[in-house]
C-alpha cells in the first residue's frame, strides 16, 4: 500500500492511478491448479464435486478482495478493476452460480465500505476474459465499467449492456506486433465501432513481455488521433 501512495504522489495528477485484484474464481482456480493450466480441469472438478466447499472458499476470497480493494483506495487508488481472467473456462451456468455472485458482492461491499469510512467511492471495472456469454449479467452487476476482450464485437456489446454502462477495451494485444500504419488503421476501426460515448480505449487483455515499447506508443498515439471530438 505504501507503493500505491508513493506512486500517486509521483504521478502528481497526470493520470489516474488504477488499483486491481484478481477475482475469486480466478484466484481459486490458481490455488487449486497450483499454477496456470490449459483446461483448469482440477479447479472445475472442485466446482462439480464440491460445490458447497467451493462456495465457502469463494466467499473467503471475496471477503479478502473487499478489504484489499478498500485499502488500495485508502492508499490512493482512484479507480478499481476486478480481473476475472479465467471466466472463459466456465460456461454460463457455472459462471452464474460460482463467479457472478462474488463479483456482484465485491462491487457492492467495496462501495458501501468506502462510503461508510468517508473515502471516495471510486469507479469500479469488471473484466471477465472470455465471458461474452455473460455480458448482460455483467452490465447489470453494478460495476461502472465492463471490460471487453478482443473477441467481442463492440457494437454487439453495446446492444447487450445498454447505454448506461461504460465499456473498456478491446484491441487485440497481438495486434501491437503489426506495423505502425496497421495499428493506426485498426485503432480507427475500433474507435468507430465503440463510438465516442462511455468508452475507455484499452487492450483486450494484458500486454506481452516481448512487446516493443514503440508499438505501445503507436497505439496510444492512434487512440488520441482517432478519438478527438
């Protein structure tokens, strides 16, 4: 938390400071798998064979998530993002039973605690990678922003979530390997699809370690160039 406070001071208002956490299902899956997995079969087996125990563990993680995010705001975070990075391994039924209730509770309780403690009630983003099947539910979950991965059509996403939720995304991280002129072309296409209202330009997932910083700069410049009102 000291690092958050120091970073906020050093930024000196130039850009907002975003706090984040992994969501309960994603953290639970890593706990059970012991690392990454192509199938998450061990973690999913837990959901099927031990649903009550799974929900108990998810609740424990949810409670920790809430406290962790509140402390990040206390330290200086100005926006919070909850990453359900392993949503793609669940189907709609499992997501609604195991993942979605925890996501909703985190948003609700964090904002309640922030308000009760006199802290700023900051905007919150939920990002469920591969969770295209749950866009409607995510749009109704209470989060201020719904993050989209690169596999989701922005026009369709807007139709599903409606006009009152901000969307974030969704440039394919691998698209940054392309030449600069291609990046500019594809960013323009993305911007045209999202429109200019209630959209935060971003990648559709994390950036890769071998990415050329100049490609990232080209992406940022293209966003600025193609989103002027």
